[in-house]
C-alpha cells in the first residue's frame, strides 16, 4: 500500500526574478561545459576509430593450447574453453558453486522508494504556484535510496543493505594455457541461472534465496539470485598477451582494447562490435552535450520569461519562444564544435560539418534581416 502527501508552495515575482537572474551566470557556464564535452567527445571518438584501425592491422591469431613467448606484448585473439576446478563461494550468504569459472550475485532489498510529481502554474502578477505530490511505495530494489533524504522519512525508513550485487572468479580459471584473472573475467557474461540450497535463515523460492518472508516481505528483507559461467564454456578473448595471461592492449594513440565474448567469435566481428559500441557512446554524448547547451541558453534567457509571466499567458508564450531560440542557436554551435574537432583528423567530414554550421548561422542572420529590415533613410 502506498502513502501519498501533497504540498502546495507559492513563489513570489521577485523571488522568481532572483532565481532567473542566476541563470545569467549559470547559463554561460553550462554552455561552456557543453562545448567542452562536445569537443572532448569528438576527440575520444576519433581516437577510438584510429585505434581500432591500428588494432586490426597488428592483430595476431594465437592458439589457446600454449602461450607463445613470441606474442608477448602483442594484441592476440584467443578462442578456447574456459576451465576451473576450485569452487566459488559466496561468504555473505554461505553457499558454494562447483564447476563455474565465474559467478554473479544479484541482490535486492525490499525497500521504500519516493516518487515525485509536480505541476506548476503562473499567477497574475508574476508569482508561481507549485503543487508537489510525494508517493511512497515498497518494492524489491537493487539500489535502495537513502530514506533520510526523503521529504517525509517518518514511517519510510530503509535499513542499510547488508548484501549487495557482486561477482567472483575462480582462483584457478584458465583459457587453455592462459591464466584468466578477475579483471579479464569481469568482462565475460554470466548468463546461466544457478540453483543453491538455502542456508540457515534463508528460504529457496523460485530460483532465488530470500531472507525474510517472501510472501509478506517487509523493509530490509533480502533476495539474491545467481548466474554463472560454466567450466568448459568457450570464450573469445581479444587483448594484450601479458605474462601468461591477458591485459588491456594499448594502441599507438593510447586507445585500449580488452574484450571477452561468449562462444567462438572471430576477431573482425569483435572489433566491429567495439566500433558499434563506440559509435553509440559518441552519439549519446553528443545528445547530452546538445541538451546541456540548450539548457544553458534557456537559463540565460530565463529572465525574459519571468518578466513576461506577470501576465500568465504571456509567460507561457515567452518560455516557448525562449526554448525555440535556445534550440535554434544550439544546433549550429553544436555542428561547428563537432566540425572543428574533426578537421584535424577527418578534414573532409569536418569541413562539411563546418560548412553546414556556417550555413545555418547565415540562414538565421538572413531570416532576422527579413523580419527586421533596416529603416530606409529619408531623402
């Protein structure tokens, strides 16, 4: 059963104005931070593409049966069975798993969580009324929130989580003749559900272990489940051969490569997957940088909306216009920043983006001139 609380607060015009004026300082800082993030991200993306290109040229296919001293310090692609004989133990719960190379524990605690919903409306004269609804529910959570930071903590206390999610690797794990240390095995997927007998104070229900009553849980009760990588599973490793094992391989430009995939994965496919993940990260950071820039310009233009909000419907129009202006300004700036970052490494792409950005700036300038023509001097 959920608990719900509603609070209504009113902010006066001068208080709103003071808050919006702070945007004149914070907005430019956010814009500068967005420009830095965009430039850094493009440099990271270029480094990744160049590094992966170098890696494909220096790759060595190595046998898993024996470690060749000639491959020391080289980027090797090794495919073979991952094996281990030593059982893996969960010391917190008190269970062991045999014939596993790695085991992952997923832990959840039954806990309170706080959700907020806000609605605001402008008042005549420039003030603003905000209605905030706080809802408290209990659920199984992997990362329970700190209940002391709740708006209404009384009756919604979460204890400290005694058991958290983690994973372990077998101490004698190997890939053929290569040693598999925990840093390498943490890159491998653990996907096979494991069953464990319930130790004292725990109950086994539906493949999970519960500490508490699974049918009527209360805040602080625990639930854990396990996934494993069985001994004998085939792994494909792409990394630096180092002292009989593996380590991150560093390309000439400083880019690092260390990959582990399930099954027999050819090196070209592994490198293609890495390129795909890097491309996804690049676009994600571009979006974050663009949104941050739009937010910065919106904060900078905030005082205009606040002054207009003296008459509520004008405030809504001004906010919409400010957001539109922020987007229109941010698009060409983003393109120009991205273009400048690429010019040194990919001149054709960088110059093309720079031309597009400059065209947008010119188009905005012409649009402004058309809407606001210069007055004609009298004869």
